């Protein structure tokens, strides 16, 4: 006996039903000859002894509806859930957590230096980076975790059904480690990294909106602490957030009112004791806040975008002073620290050239200092930028050497003429064997590469004796002088002892 397909029984039942009813409308799964199930609408209408049956294929309409539903709940570029769907999943996870007593963790991720990638390589490359970031993160998460793109370079991660906070912290560490690795874009290695903030249910908040806001706040704290790390939300962050907003406002006012100053810390020849240069250091004394440390306001400037106009002002002011000392017959080499965001501006060499031209300063007296980590984030672009600056006549100094992740191969390829030993190594000299060994190795490396070496943070005669013994040429630190005003350093250059 031939087996009757099940769907025919459904059709017969609907037709029989139509005998006693005016009309019938039913959606069905229709089994085609090929064995494919298609969605159809069956309309059965009684008409005397006849039954009028109309079958409409709903497949395309259903596909269109599903497409609209997907577009409304997912990010078009990465295919990840969007903010709306993330909140839905988070709300569902919170309902389960209230029933089971387990924790929920929300992680807020913001990529580091993403804008620089866009500016340097274009938005197509930036989009490709975002897709790769999503793929990397997804490979680390569990099947039931949710990764969403909130917009721009911001991502949110939902870790549901967590037994304790440590589980989420371990995931955060894995994510950051994965993001630190290079991305292959346009046939070159590009580095981005990210900063993460974490917030927990029920420890920090009870609802989805507050959890995401607290995680965002924690991410901001991680960024201001130096990027590339994570921070867990704490109640103190609310207060710190208000302080940062106030600091941001006061800093903008200080820039507009000309309250900021550049001080100059002398760089001294180890053998002769003569001043051979100076590092320009930003100082801010606010009428309301008093002296504000650069360690406090620079991270706020970086996080809020003020660092670019601030860096432009420092460069312009330093060039003005170089020109003034040169006209006075006491030319002095001045080192200017270039921020990470400033260095990633493609027009930095042009900005330096324009500042030199406006002020009349000669490029041979300007040192450009970048940190080791900035130089190694995008080595190819760094080399291009530095070569252009050297072409203007500037010299390049690599700051905080030994604290980052330099590849000696990259160091050899960069047009660097000066290395600076970080203060953290000088602090242990001459008693800490590790600091002694590291400092001796850096001195030997600089000599072998023909680079000038500057030791930072020299505060004792014993440290100076160590530098003299092993052949370090230049030092700076409180042993000779703290950072000075222009008037104080000018007096020293003219041989006048400042009290």
C-alpha cells in the first residue's frame, strides 16, 4: 500500500472543516516532490457543493520577513548582534540569574588606536579590522555567550551563568591578550589592542542599562590608566567620572586662557656637567584645583580628544623657545614628547615643518620623543613618519626604552638616534642586581648601534657614578635639577646660578 503523505491529511482535514464553516485560512508546511518543505497559505472556502481551495507560496515573503528581522537585530558589517539584541539577551540572562543565583558579567570593549587605523589606511581597512576583531573574540567565548557590536569600535560581551567574578576576569585577560597580536591588513602588520571594562550582576547593578553603563565607565577607567588593560566597576568610579568631567572642563578653559606652561628639565653631559639639552614638560597650575599632575590630566586629555590640540600647543611653544634661545646666542636642543594620537596623524611631519617655519626654529635643535610602545604599534607607519621627520632635520629619541616590547630588528630599522633609559631601571641602581644588569645591557646596546644614551630619573651620586663607569653620555634628573621655568633655565645657560 502506498503511504499517504502526512500533509495531505492536514489538507483533507481543513477541507472537511470548510464544509461546516464559511471560510478557512491556514498556514502549512507544504512538502514538494523534491522533498523540500515550503511555507504556504491554504485558503478553503465553501461554495455550495464545491470547495474552492487556493494555495499561496509564502516562502519568499517569509524569507523577506526573516531578512528584515535579522537586519533589525544584527550589525550589518560584522554580522554580530546589535545593541537591541544584546539588551534582549542580557535581560533574559538576568531573569535566569535571579532564578539560579548565578552571576552575569557584562564586558565593554573599546579598541585602542582604531581612529588612527582609519586615518592611516582608510575606512575599508578599518572595517576589515572590526570584522577580524569580532572573529577573534568569538573564538574565545562560549557558545552561549553573546558578542555584540554597539557601534564604531565598541563591542559588548555578555557572559551568562557565571559562578564567580574570577571566571569573567580570566576571559577578559584572554581577550586582551588575543587583541594585542597583529592584524594582517593591506599586506602589513597592524596593531590595535583594546581596553575592557567589567560590571557584574548582582554585585554592581540589577538591570541591563545600568550594567552596560557601569561596564562602559570601567572601560574608560582602563583607558585612562594606560590602555590595553581592564578594570572592574567600583562605586568610586562614579566619583572619578565626575572628577574627570570637571578636569576636562577646567583643562579646556586653561588651554583657552593660556594658563598652561612648558617647563624644561636640563639634560646634562655625564663627564663635563654641561647642559646639552632639555626636555619640554607640560605644567598646569589651576586657580581652583592647584597644581595638577600630568599623570592626572594627560590620560583625561587622551580619553576626551583634547590631547591633539594640547600636543599642537606644546610643539608650537617649544619651537618658539628654541628660536628664542638661538637668537640669544645660547642654542639648546629641546626634546618634545609626541603623544600616541599625535604620532598617528598622517600629517605630523607637515605640522612639525609648519611649526618650525612659523617660529623660525631650526630643525637641528628639535628632538622628537616617542615611547617604545608607540613606535612598535604600527612599525611600518612609524618608520615612514620618523623618516619624514628626520628628513626635516629633527632627531628621534626613543623614550622609556626597555619598558615596552621592542623588537631589536624593528629598532634597527627605525631612524632613531637616541635611547632613554627609563627611570624605573635607575631607581634600583646600584643595589638591585636586575636593574644594574638591564641598564648595563641597554648601555651596551646603544653603543653597539651608535646611539646616544640618556638616563632619566637620576637622583643620587651613586647612580651618576654608575653611568660614568659604564659610559652613559647624558643624564637628567633631580640630582642636577627639576624641570625649570624658561627664565630659570635661561639664567643657567648664561652661567647664572638659580637659587
